[in-house]
């Protein structure tokens, strides 16, 4: 059982995607408008939804999760944290979003999607880490459908996929607006990217950088803020 903040707890059963740096970074990076209506694509056991609810007392979260095991865990997390009126989990394929939800009904979409293309080389990876069930374009198509005009999609992904994501997103009227490059230490290779895309947004990209530790290996100020370390 993970203890979050503001009294929230998160139970991650065996076989479900763990509470990772990726999720923590995305929860920190995603900025929510007032009374946000958030769609989390590939929501697992509700991790990101809980992180956002712990931070924002008025947001509402809908999670779409393919695996029944993780979906059931999400329902248990929602019930234990008394979030039945603010969170829901739908067991479905992310690609089914256009048939499940009304177009333009969300202010915000979030996703910590599979990082690796499908195929023989990825067969040993967990389903949450490979694109057998959802490609980048299919994910972006569902996000574009669900977002209202001017709404934001927040993604965490691998740096080598950046050009592909931006190119695919542009063809779906999702404009890259903010990019955060994540490194372990100053000067280290980029390990992750955090990307904000706006539906119908005008061209113009803001760059940021985040290091998780300083030169001495100690947690950075941003790291402490992300993990709520005093």
C-alpha cells in the first residue's frame, strides 16, 4: 500500500503497473484548469487519477483501462479513497473511446502509454509497455476525439519517439506547446520527455528541463516537490 498525500492511499496488486517515476512526473507536469474533466488513457489501477485527485480537490477523472485485473484494482482504490463521485474506471480498449465517450467532453487528457513498438523484440515486455494494443497514432486519435477545442493532452514518453509523436499529433490538430526534458543529473542523457499538446493550438513550443538529482547525487528541489519531500 502506497501512502500519497492529503490522506490518499494507493494499492497496487501484483501484476499491475507500479508507482513509477513516469507516473509521478506526469502527475506533476499535468496542469489542470478549474473543475477539470480529465480522461486518463491506459489508467491502470488508477494511479494517475489518485495523484491528480490528491492534488486538486475539484477535478473529475475517467480512466480507460484494458486489463480486467487493473480495472478491478482501480475500482477498489476509488472506493477506499471515497472518490466514487469524482473518479471512474472503464474497462475498455483505448481505441474504443470514440464509441464510448462524447466528442470534446474533456478539458484534459493524460497518458503514460506503452513506450515500445510491438513485434517479436518486444514480446517479453508487459502489455503496459508495448504497443500491441495501441499505437501512438491510435492513442492520439482517441485523445483528439475526447478533448474539447483548446484542451490539453499531457504525455510522458521516451525521447527517441518525440519526432514521431509531434508529427502524428500535428495531423490530428494537436499542437505541441510545451516540452520538458528529463535527466537524472545535469549533463546526463535525456531519459524521458514530458509533452503538452493542445487541440487547435497555435504554433509555439516552450522548452523546459528537469534534473532528478544534483551533481552530488542528492535529490533536486524539483524532485522533492514532485515526491512531496520536506
